[in-house]
């Protein structure tokens, strides 16, 4: 019973982690409209570094950091730095429909990457859950397509696809670290520091040309929430859940990213919940149930 409860808790943590990502991606549109992208990233990583100080230099931390420095760097480079750049610049250059369709492939890409890099087998239930996740989020995106929509710019599409691959690499690399008894909050602290170092040169350059007097109180509040969600909460939830779940199964829960972004649009931006969006949530929920009860089906 304790094992089942631990697994269920891990599933909730995984879903919650990606739901936070989807939420802050949606809300970040407000910040991107007011703050240059690299400066925004610099402020995010700086605030995250301050909050994560207690977890940065715990006992035995330096030895682990030195041992896994390559994996830590790659996880931060793909999951923090490159994902943010590809996603923000990609969405700006393509339609929301095209971006949503490409994002819906995330569970499948995670499963593929974990199969190739971690040699994790894909059973029938996992394959079906991936298919439901892709179908559900794709139907949500298609509903929003205008009747005469044109093909989205190829550059924007490639950037969003790059963001999907970066997130999939982040999941696989995170599994390697959590499997090595690396504390989730310690991983969170150090990949945030790596992200800060990577973005600092361009962020400082943009800061030198930015008028901070244009920042109102509500923007500062949203910035703090964005930084905590992006640099601390989402990463900590995801990595904690990932300790108990194979990466190819965890990949199914990445459907929470585009679905939570749609939820934010409906609840906070006044968008209508269509039949296709209800179908998308149903498909995603069905996929999660397939994964969650896979052990019971085998016994």
C-alpha cells in the first residue's frame, strides 16, 4: 500500500510540475510584452538563486556537483536556457495553433528519448497513453484554427519543435540525476545557477538599455511569481516525482504543460471552453489513468 501511495504521489508531483510550467508560459506573455527576453530570464534566474541559497551548498554538495557537472550543465542548458529561448522566440514567429500542435508531441518525444538514452522499454499501455495525449492536445489546438489558416512560418515551427526536444532532453537528464541519489532541491539550485551564468551576458546587456521606471507594481508581482514558478516550484515538483517513475511514463504527464496553458486562457483570459478542449482534457486524463493503473493491470 505504501508503494502504491508513493507512486500516486509521484504522479501528482509530475503533473503539478508541468502544470506550473504551462501556467507560467501563459502568464509570461504579459512579461515578455514589457521586458526584453534575456533580461527577463536574468531576473528570473537571479530571484531563483536567492531563494535556493539554502539548498546550494549542503553537506557533500561540491563532490556531487563535480561528479555530475556535465549532466547538470546539459540539463540546465536544454531545460532552462535553450527551452525558454526557443519557446519565446518561436511562439512570436508562428501561430498559436501550430505551436500547440507541436507541443502536443512532447509525451511522444520524451518516450522516444528515454527509450534511446535510458533503454526504457515502451509497453502497450504507455504507447496508448502517449497516443491519447497527442490526440487530445492536437484536437484542442485544431479547434482554434481559423477556417482559412495558412501554414505557419517554418522558422517559428522549428523553434517550437526545438523547445519540445529541449524539454524531452531535460526529462531524460533529470532521470539520470535523480537515479544517482541527487536531492531534487539541490539539482534545482544548481541548474538554476547554470542558467543564470548562461544568460547573464545578454541579460546584463539588455538591462543597460532598459528603463526600469516602466515596471509597475503588478509587473514586479508577476515577475516574482514567474521566477518562483519557473526556477523553483516546477523543477522541484518534477524532479521529486521523477525519482519514483521511469522517464517514459513520466513523459505522459507533460500533457499538463499545454493543457494548463489552455486552462489559464479559459479562467483568466476569458476564452470559451469548446467541445474539442473538453475532449483534450478527457484524452489526457485517460492517458494518465492508463499509466497510473498499469501495475494493477499486470497483477
